[in-house]
């Protein structure tokens, strides 16, 4: 592989723009990487390729030379070769270079591999957790491919440090809304058809509109090729349940991928199956697990409230229902704001008030800061509202105020632990999995 890359970096004697003898002699007397950069700045990409190829023959494991060889490949419009060279550069260094990571992430996008770009950006964020730009790039990529739930921790980090713009606040207000960019996904599938994970990204759109047949069609090949891709697995199981393809769902449940229990969608499906089999207590426990993972899921809250009501727990059902109503009102408020082309101060204030009532004070404050700049549909008592909300926010304020966390205020641990049941029976399915743990609230 390395030999092939080195050969690709050079040029032939027949090349009409090969390095002139005087230029070559001067280059040999200085740092080879600097010489190549100089040639690139002058637009002499072929000469730069020859220079860096010669240098790599002498120092094939030099990370700086490998990285600048990647720059040369980019300048020549050869993104696949640039990816190889940047990967080699990273493999040849002890600590990851932020500059090379970002370049590699971009080139993975150019070759139609967004999920690899996300992997690289995750490495950059882990290595440089305080750099805002890296986290912003990662969030942007995650949203483009429908990984909204994965972006949550990064969105929270950005907002808590004053870097959450209005678009990010809108996304975070309802993570169930898919942000998939279809053009990105279709370009990826066309350019690099070996990776079909963008089909999951596309499936998020029909799933939002309950078009489960399309979801199953898109995801069936994905889960077969990527059995450890848990977001796709969880959504595929939900599609099988909604389509009443019980035999396929039972077969699917026999081998659960590690990490599936961290997906709210998984517990919603288990709850539906338990409810269908007449085990309402087990269904409630499953819905509770889903809400413990995502207390802002309107769907999970409504299903949990309905099951608690049927189990004669009216007070718990009411509290859960009230939060579900707050989530619905929040979504309506965002829709109204969008109808004003995101320039309605009163709508932004209404959203902020709703978030504050849900115990989401960081978001509420950030929304009011955005509302301050809006000049249509003005809120007369804006200053008073802002001071009231902002006064309750400190650096120690948790993301979700615990006193507003309804799922943690009820205890359904006495209900049956959710298990996969055979269709129409109380017998469990024989399940193989690495581990299965109860979820806990990830952000408090």
C-alpha cells in the first residue's frame, strides 16, 4: 500500500512541468516539507508531487511528509489518495494532529463516506475537547446523517458555553425531528456504494411520518451488513413491529447487538410487543426505560402515560401526560417561529418559557438571548422575563433540573423486567446478547 502511494506521489520524466534542476537543487538544501509547501503555494502541483515523492522514498514513515503528500493529492483533485496519505500520517504519529484529522474528515466527505468523517471528527473532539470548531463540525455531520440523538451531548456542551446558535437550539428542542440532508446521503451512496449506512439516514425521514414499509426496505440491507450499527438496528426493529412482521421481529430479537439498550427506540418497540401480548406492566416498564433515556420524547411519554392510566396509577399518569403536553407545545412554538422565518420575539419567548417549565433552563436562557435580537412580534415584558429566567442559572445548574424530571419521580422497578416474548404467548424468546443493562438518565 505504502509503495503504491509513494509511486503515485511522483511524476515521470516525460512530465512537461517536472522540477527544473536549479529548483530541485535549492529544494534539497532546505526542509523538504517546506519546499513542497512553497511549490503548492506557487501552484506547481506536479513539481510538488515529485518533490514529496522523492522525500518519502528517503523517509517513508515521516508523518509531516505523509500529511503534505495528502495536501498535494488534494491539490491534484485525488481525494481517495489523499485519504490514504492522511491515514498513514496519523498512523505514523504518537498523538493525533488536529490539522490532519480535519483534512481527513473533509476528504472522507469528498469521497462520499460521511460516517468515516464522523469517526475522524469524534477522534478530534476526544483529543481536543475544548476546541469549539471541532465539535461544531462533528455536530453538523451527525445531523446531516440523522444521528440527532448522538449529537445531544455536543449540542449541550456548545450551548452551555455560549456557542449555540438559533439553528442548533431548534434542533435540540426536538431531537426526534430528522435533520437528514438527503443530498449528502444520496451523494455518499452514489460515490461510495460499498457503505450503505446512509440508507439509515434516509430512513429517518419516512420513520418520522410513520411510513414503516419504506423504513424496513431501506434498513434491511443495512442491518445485515452492519449488525453493530445500533441506531439502524433499533429503528429496523420498530419498523418490523409496526408492520406486524412478528416472525422476522422474533428472529431479530434472538441476537441483540451490544449497546442496543441505550436506544430509546428499542424500548418503545419492546413496550409495544409486551402491550400486544397483554402484559401491560411489562409494557409500562419498557416505556419507562425509554423515557429514562429521553425524557423529551413526546411519543415515549404518551405511551408511558397511557399504560400507567390503565394500570390504575392516575397521579403518575397525569404527571407524565403534563410533560408530554409541554413537549407538544414546545414543538408547536417552534413551528410558529419558523412560520415567521425565525423572527418572532413573542414565539421565541413562548418557547423559552416552555423550556423553563420543563426544567431545561440552559436552553430557555439561550432562547431568550436569541429572542433579544428579534424585531418582529415583540414581547412587551421581555426584560422582566429574561431577568427572571437568567437569575436562576449558574455554572452549577444541571442541564435538566431534577425537580422537573418526571421519570425519576416514579418507580416502576417492581414491574416485570422487559423480555422478548414469543408472539401471542408469555414464553420468552431465547436471546443472545453480550450484556443488557437498565438505562439511566444520561444528563441531569
